């Protein structure tokens, strides 16, 4: 009843191939965008912007980049934190060393530098795959940690090793309030997500998925493995680099190399696995799970402990949060290894037949 497709006919191939061919999907996405752009800035508090929405938006963007490489092309990467660091530090150097450098152009140039860095460390994918490729990309993480910690040029010779940015503007409008930061990140996320969705639906995306499913068969039918793998590394690293620039410029404001540690790489990989590999929507769902669940546990555990008469310390809450969080991830991967996106696809299929039995 709520998700019936009866009577929705397409008379052209172009209409049938649009991103959202079902009217209910178009209405839902437009409503969601209207709420995000109009309603949320009017009702959300500063805490909600800075602690929940900004991390969610930036992690969603980074997860889209990681999903292109891991989910669509099947190339395991543990160096996403390094690509974010390269994007952030490159954007910082462009921004502070070139007078009058626009913020958006600095972020794009940071993404280009991350793309070149990703292609360099993606070269091993032409020879190795699986666990060996994961180790090769993990080398990028350790190399970036050393590079930004020891080579002082990247930090503009700051004695503490920490860098900071201020007076951010876009087209003359200051990006200095939580609402302005939220709208800026949301706009970039919407544009890049739309471009990524169209890219994975095209010829390049089909090449990536062919390499993911069986690279030998893909090479037999004429797909060039070198181009497919390196293009996936390039696009993924660019998006992750832009996300790294947003993480440093918009969310942190001041950061040091420890802000892009290997923990961040694992967190991004968890987002893709939990949300659903090979799904743009899964990137959003995985980012929401990773961002919201620790906040929920941090608020829920002390309240639950007080109800049963247990006095739990702040350190105990932190340890219990980590244990429950890890246990839920393992449980979720066992119950639904295809991620939250698969659960949403099953729900849509049931809505198509409701109220009749499946």
C-alpha cells in the first residue's frame, strides 16, 4: 500500500535508468533534503550540530570514498586515515601559503593531492590482493604518520606540530557558526554523493564491480584491471581527501597528526562493512551507526546503572561502552553480513507486497 509500484510506467530507456525511478523514492529523498536544509538549521542546538551532525556528515563523505574502493571495486584498504591526513594537510598548505586561496579550491586541491597519494599506494593492487593489499595500504598509514610528524614543512614549522585555520569564508560568507558549518558540509556531501552515485551506475562503476566479482573474467571480456583498480583508488582517495580537509578545517579547526591515526582507518572500514558494501546509502547508514551508537551508550549506561542501584564511574562507562560497541558490531556482522543497506532493501521488498504474505 505504501510502496506499490503499480501504474508507474516508463516509456523511454532514459526514464527507466534514472537514479530514483519510483515516485515514492523521489518524494522521500526530496523530503529528507528539505528537512536537512531547512528544518534542521531552525530547530537543532549547537551541541547537536557540533557533536552529532558534523561528524556524521564528514564520516558519511569519507565512507562513500572508502565504499567505492572496498565495496564497489573489492580492494581492501586500511590507509583511509592517511588519505584523510594528506587531504587535510595539503589543503592547509594551499590555504595558508597562497594569498587569497578560496576554501573550496583548497579542499579540492587537497583532494587531488590525496588522489595522487592514493594512486601511489594503489600500485601494489596490480600485483597483490586480499590481506596482502591490506598490509600494503596500511603502510600508507604509518608513512603519513611519520611524514607529518617529522617533516616540519607540512605543519608550517609550528613548534608544537599542531596547525590551525581561521577566518573561513565561502563566496564572502563566513563559516564561523555551527549552522554555517553544517550547511557547508551538507552541500558538499549532497553534491559529491550525487556524483558518486552516477559514477557507480555508469561504465566505470560496472568495470569496478566486474573486477570485484572476478578480476580474471573481467580481463577476459576486455576490462583493463590496471585502469579499473587505479581509477578506484584515485576516486576513493579524492573523496576521502576532501573529507579529511573538512574534518580538519570545519570540525577540528586545529589538529595534529594523531587526529588521523590508524583508528580512524578502522572506523571508516567498519562504517562500510556495517552499512553495506557496494551501496551509497550504506555509507550513510554505517556512518550514522558508528557516530550515534557510542553517544547513545554513553547516555544510556549511567541511567540504566542508576535504575538498578549500581554506582558506575566514568571510566567504567567508557570501558563498558567499548565492550558493548564491539560486541554489537560482531553480532551485527553475524546476523546480517551484508549490512544495514540489505535490511533496508528487505524492508522495501516487504512494503511492495504488504499486507499480503511474502
